[in-house]
C-alpha cells in the first residue's frame, strides 16, 4: 500500500519534469535597431518572434495519464466523502428561496375577519358562516374569477337552497382583484384540521 502511495505521488510530480526547456539555439533572437532609442512596439516584437511548437514527450503523456488514473482511483475509493462534499458545495452555491408575499393589503379578507374575498379566499374561510361549507364554499372556490359579488349566483348547478344561503351572507363577501398567489390555493391550500 505504501509503495503504491509513493509511486502515485512520484507520478504526480513527474509531469513537471517532462517539460522540455528550449535550448539556447531555439530561443527567439530579437535584432536591435540602430536607432537612438532601442524601443520596440508590441507588434514589432511579435512579428520578429519565430513560432515555437510545443514539444510533447511520451514520458510526459504517460505520467499525465497515470496521474489522472491515480486521481480517479482516489475519488472512487472515497466516493461517499466526495458525494458529501459535492452536495454541500451545490447547496452552498444554490440561490436562496424567493420571498413569499407578505405585504398583501387584503390578507384580512382571506379568513381573518368577518368579510371574505370571493376571488382569493380558501374554502376554509367560509366555515365561519353556518351552512356555507362545504357545498356553497366549494362552488364559489371552484368557479371564478368574479367581477362582482352578484356573479356567484350565476354559478351553474346551484340549487335554490344554496343560493339562499349565499344570499344570507352576501353582505359579508367582497370581490377584490385576483391575486395569483392566493387564487391558485382556493380549493386546497394544504392546511387540514
């Protein structure tokens, strides 16, 4: 085990030795001009530099492939730790959850007062009116949006008895513009008794 560790560490360091330093003969030679100030512009310097192709040795490629293999082997042996670190990093980099709507002026009409908004209130808000829940409240919640309180009487399939119960509490209903955050949860907001 120790031999493998030493060998893999040696092979990780080996790619640094595999690079070939260009000899003195292949270094680019810049010719000095005979002017008073020997300054060169960047364009002149790059025009005079010969292109040098990178030299790749077989030893360097072998060392790099062994280093990659050693790193992959290490990651495979520590799969659980790597997954934990990757999960923690992903969680740390994830954006925070969006803020919920807290400044809704008509929140009092969602069941917190004696008035109920027929466009945005959940069916549970109608429990305060005897006879409204569940039949009349379900009919109001499953239809709409409404433009006025009188629109609830045009819901198809309502009996005269249900319409009479709605008429009894008509003064307790308000019709506010639809708020998408509440309109979608009129039937089931996930809160149960």
